[in-house]
C-alpha cells in the first residue's frame, strides 16, 4: 500500500461487536483472563499494552517500514528509553546542534552513565574521528534543530556498520512522508509524535520504530513496559486520528515553507535563511537525494542581533510566538531565549514552523514584522 492508504488504515481496527469503522477508545486499565488463566487478545494491564497503543505502534511502524514500534508519553521519553537500553559506559555520537531537550537530557539525566561527543554530522570524517571502541550509537538528526543541517544518512550508516555501531535517526522534522531512514539503513527511528504526526498541537507523545526485533529492541520494549512512560489511550487515539491526514498536511507545509524561505531570502533585513529546499543551503544536494520534499521547518538570522530578532518575533500577528512545531498553525520563536544560558543557537536566529494558513497571509505578516517601523 502507498503511504496515504497506510496512514488511514494501518491504525484502524474495526470493532467486532459494533462494527464501528473507527476504533473506540479503550480506557480500561485491566483485562479479563480466560478460564485457562491466559489472555486471548494479549491484553492484561494497560501499562503493558492497550488496544489504542497497539494501533498507534502499528501505523507508525508501517509508515516507517519498520518491524515494530514502541509508543511513549513524550519524545524525550522515547529517546531516553534508547539511551537507557544502551547501558552504563556506552558512548554516543550526536549532532553538534542536537535538539536542546535531548541534549540536556543526555548531559544531565545520563551524566556519569553514558558519554557523548557532539559532532557536526555533515562532516563524515569528523564522525569517524570521534568513534571509540565503546561507541554504541550514532544519533542522527537531519534536518537538524534549529540550524537545519543535512547529513548523509547512508554514509553514516556505512561507517557505523564497519564498527558495529547502531544508527538512530530523529525523523521528527521530516516525517516518513518526506524521509524514511530505515530504508537508508538506520536501525532505529524516533519521532516526537507531539509534532507533525499528531499535527494539531494538542497531544504529547513519542515513538521509537525499529528496523528489527532484535535483542536491543527487547531492551527498549522492556524500558517502555517497566519504566511505564506510556501514552494514555486517548492520546494514542488522537495521534492515530492526526496521522490519517499526515501525507496531505506535509505537502501543504512544504509548499508554504518553500515560499516563505524564498521570501525571507530576498528580504534586506534577513542575514541568512536555513532551509534545505533552497539551492543556497549547503546541504541542498544531499537533501534532494534522501528527502522527497523539504519540510515545513526553517530558521533565519535577522540583521541587528538578538534585540532586532526579538522585535521581529514580537511584531508577528498571524504567526503565534510559541515553542514546539508541526501543528496546522504557524509558530515563531526566538530560539536562544527558549533554550536559555549555554545555548549554541545564534542570538539573532528565529525558528519558524510554517503552518497551513493561506500563504499570502503568512507573507504579509512576515513583511510587516520585518519592516523597520511597525
């Protein structure tokens, strides 16, 4: 089946009693045993499994072309399960502009447990220089957050295989509509389902998809069940509901983002635009090789430093000044302010999640915000 059909049908399970076309929300925390003491449908207790969670895991695994998936209560919980499954003493290579929440998790929650080197993953030789005997995982984020760097997934996978190292890809920005890392050789794919998969800024969640049901995957599944950071049945239901329109939403996000990027690149107050769909982007050619579209996320630098960037963000009217991304509404934020002290993000950078509003309204809003006098 094609991706549009998978998105609509792979999360559905027609109720055998009512024949409801859309799967109901199963709120029960416990399930009745059979007379022989077993569980005919495999459900015992909702922390271990739930019909709605199984639907979400099934559709995300199929969308990414994976063997299995584990859903979690947040993207950070999903990634954290992978880091926890690595065990003490493991070494990770991660992007030098890694998503701030995961970077902080590694440095604080896993301090003294795992070691990490933050590397420019677009430089394959730099990646190779940081490999160690104890390296267990290369964590890929492409395009990266918030600088939209693009790395060569196949090249990293080929290097990793030579050293018996796993590769995990945070595919939140791209979604499987745009990029399928497992097809490029990755072992694991991670999503913050809060973002594009649910698509409406009203559900928190995360998921890990595995290419194989191997021993390491069983450790991740064990962390999910025993640590218990699982999503509620309602959140799973809402995410599956959002996924049904994912392919069409992503095309709209991409179309609007491309026009916004071109507009910003021509504005005299803009110093630089980070969007892989622009020929001026250093990773443009690589992006064309591994991405079907270029996505709905971009960042740009404003001339005049942090003060001017904050003024621009404060002047926006259609774009909401808020963190997060991937909803149907357009968002903008002065990223360094959100990340706080120690941020590596340029102080004059504005990150925007381009939504599905009429493109003329978005461009008019940016035009008036970038005007020297508002």
